[in-house]
């Protein structure tokens, strides 16, 4: 392994220590907050549906956890940038925006591990998907996570105050997770307003995942369109985040 690769791994590890391990050790309440959001909706849907939407709800909680981990990252990034002033050190170092984003993304996943671990166990117990179906779900939620991380990273570089980021997170959570049929099939939404749900990339990830576990029949063309939209939006936003983010501005 070359020195450059080792250096990049060390930078990623430093991000995990600063953003994830530090919070877990000093503020254990953050572990609780990371679990509350997806599980509160999961329990509500299960009660309302009398258990009929169990598999979809578990899959929806996984998507919500990934979205939350990604968009909430902007609060942590703003804290590191504006309060700790650590980003000034990174700017003067060889660390690039891509390495920094990857490190913070891994840190976000580390923060989400408690919720993801419980949801993974529930998935094994109650969702009987094929190996291909499991890989499809993992790919879909990975793409929506990448989208959320890129969005959170880009917004954090434009922000000057952590309170602004808190407002952004609230708005993005509503737009990405609330209007999308994550915990139930899109067929539950009236046809007249169904197009609104497709404004959220999470809808495409949810449809792919629901189809993969056998709860939402879709034609091959619809599945293809969902993949194209989800992959396209994620790639475009990632490219924009790399080029337009105020990474090395004074």
C-alpha cells in the first residue's frame, strides 16, 4: 500500500474519530436520537396497518436511517467548520474534498450503526428476500445515502451558522422522506397527487427496494426508469458537490 493510500485512510479514520467516536463516547444520547426517527414511524405504521406493512416498514426505516445520516451530516460538518475550525487545517493540508466527504460519510454510517444493526436483524427475521433481492435493496439504499451525503456536504460548505443547517435538515427530511412512500406502497397515494411523491429521489429507492422484497410489482421498464433516475440524480449531485462546494474559499 502506497504512502498516499495510507495517508487517505488515516484521514478517513480521523473523520470517524472526530465525528462519530467523539459523539458516542461523550454524548451517548446521540445514539438514542439516531434510532428514534425511523423506529417511531415504523411502530406507527405497524399499529395502523395491524402488521400488514411489516416488511415494507422495516425496509422504509432502513431508507429513512440512511437519509437521516446523510442530510444530518451537514450539522456535524458545520460544527467542525465553524466551531472547531478544523476545516481550516484541512484546507491547508493535502486533504481533498473527496477524501473529506468519504471520511465524513463513513463517520455518518458509524453513527447510524445502532439503528442499522437492529433493522438488519429485523430484516433477517421478517423479510424473506432472495440473495439478489437483498443486494438490490443494499444498492438502492446505498445510492440514496450517497445522494444525501453529497447534498449535506454541499449545503454545509455554504452555511455560516449551525442553526441554518438545522433548518435545512428539517426541510430536507420532509421533502426527501415524508412525501415519499417509504413506509408503504405508492399505490396508497391517490393518483391525482402521486406525481408529488416522485419529486423525492427516495421514492425511486423505495420502489426499487419494495419490488426487490416482493411487496410492489413493477414492470421491467418502471424498474429501469427508477434505477436511471436514482443513479443519475446521485451522480449529478455528487459532481456538483465536488465542483461547486465552497471547500477552499477563505
